[in-house]
């Protein structure tokens, strides 16, 4: 190495600090650790209190609405806030709708006296929450009371109440959001905001679990009810099959045997009566089988369409009574699943009532489409009419009303003493939603 090489560079020694400065630095670090520990203990206390509150309320208020009434009331009191709102997400539309609110200790719900006063800010905030995109699904949204990001109607509501801080915590349970809890407060400081943020975060988690648990229980009860209804439908179907259907089948076989064995030797009137009895037995056997198919989750036979059923009913009525029956069938619309069966049942009951009870000289049955998609049925007679005390009585009328309600149709009885009766059924496809037999709703 050259004798003239530069000497090696040595690292500069660390600056010397005085003992007093070192003590001060240690104190600062200890203070920071103490603050972190106090903050952690505070958060743990908030979480513990939130869990305890939720457990206490679930025990004393097991119903969901009662739980949230007390929950939001307690949250407003504990956070010293002005108002708290619970918003639930409509699963069908994905929109957030205000379900319950507590303003200055007063609980407001749909139907309560002051609920309408929230209409404008409620609708505006509903759209805002539905469109809000947080950094993470569980992040709390923070606003000033007059924040420009909020809808103007909400800002006006806040200005009137003096609200200066507004928080919205999602009720988030992966993978979906169940709703929101909002908290509006009048006092405003950095410390208070941090405290309320932590409190709302803890309580929102407990509210989410309570909401989810309640829905699980509700779904479980609905499924149990559905299974019970389905079992009862199957039992009724078995009873109809084993009694009525088998009975009508046996009667039909005996009548047909009588026709084959001695119809030629019978008087003409007796032969016609026997033929009518065969048709009656066959018709009621079809009805019994249709009832079994309707009660079973999966029908095994195709259902008779409305036009064919009406022609069969009127033809049978002409042969079993002396009352003339006029039938008019215009172009009929397509029917949704299960609708034709209910319409046929209503038609049969209305025609049977007119023949048996109206003392009519003539009956008119008219079925027609309405503007290509709807349906209108009229069964009219010129008989004695229905008296006032009979309008709401009788299993037949009750059955017709229930069938109409089942498909979302309207059923009207137009009657007057000695002026006859008209039964009018009106159905529109957009006006109903009929469950399949497998749903077990009936």
C-alpha cells in the first residue's frame, strides 16, 4: 500500500446526551406506553360493556324489535348523543331503509306519531347509505353535521338540531351487509369523537350478531312451519285419495257395470239418469284427483284448462238440472302456475250455488280475457238474490274468497232481492304471487 494512502474513515461517535436528557427520554417513552395501555384498557372496557349490554337485552327482550328499542335508547344515553337510527338492507332491492330511530330518548317507528316528520331526511339518507362505498365493508363512515357529502335534507335536519358529528357504522357480517347504525351528536371534540367511534364500533358488532341470530331463528321457525304444513297437506291428500277418490272410483265402476249389464232393458228416463250418474261420478273423481295433485308438492297429472273445465261443468249442469245455462268463452290469457285450479274451483262453486239456491230461470257464464293479459269471469242468474244475512255466511262463499285471495284476484258479489246475483272474478297476472305447493304456505 502506498505510504501516501489516506487514513481509514472512522464512524463518528454517537452524540453524547446528558443524564437529564436520557431520563426525560425514558419518561416520554414510559408515558407513551402508559397511554397505549390506558387506550387498550379503555377499548377492552367498551367492548366488554357492549357485549354485556347485548346479552342483558337479549335475555330481557328476546324479540328483535324489543331488543333494538332498548339497544338504541341505551346507546343514545351512553354516548350522550342526540339521535340513533337503525337501517336495514332490503334483500330484494339492496336499499337501506330506516327501521327504527331514537331521538332525544324518544323511540320512533313506522306508524308512530312523529315518524312522518322524518320522511324527507329518511328518504335522502336511505339513498346515500345505499350508494355509500367505504374503504372496507366494515369501516365506519364519519361526517361533520353539515358535511357536504351528506344530502341537503339531512344537513338541514342536523342544522336544526345542532348536530356537529355524524357516524354511520355498517352491520356487516361477511359476506353481506345487513344494515347500518347511525349516531348523531351535538358535543364535538377530538376526544369525544374518538370515544364515540370506539363505542359505536363495539355496539354495531353486537347489534349485527343479534340481528343475524334473530334471522336464523326466524328462518328456522319458518322452515319448521313449512314442513308442518307440507306434512298436513300430504296427510289430507292421502285421506282424499284413500276415501273420496277411491269411493268415486268404485261408484263409477259399479255404475258402468250397470250400464253394460242392463241399460238396454231400462226405460229411457232411467237410462238417461244412469248416464248422468256415471258422468257425475267421473266428474267428482276428476275433482278429487285434482285436489290430491294440488296438495302434493309435485302434481302427477296435467291440470284441466279453464275453458275445458267450464264446458264440462255447464254440460253436466244442463243434464242434472232444469235451469238453462248459457256459456260464453272469449279468448283467454295464459295463466301462471296454480291459477287455473283456483279459477276452476271458484267457477264450480258459483255455478253450483246458482243452480241449487238461486231459484233462477236462467244462468249465464261468461269468461273472457281483459286487455290480453287479465281475466274476468261472470256467473250471473236471475233468481231471488242473496239476503244480507247470507252474504258473509256459508263455507262455499268463504272458500271462493280464499281461493281469490290466494291468486291475488278480486271477487265481487252483486246481488239484490228478486233481482238475481252475479259473481264476478277479476284477475291480473301482475297482481299476485302464488307459491307452489312445495312452499307449504297453505
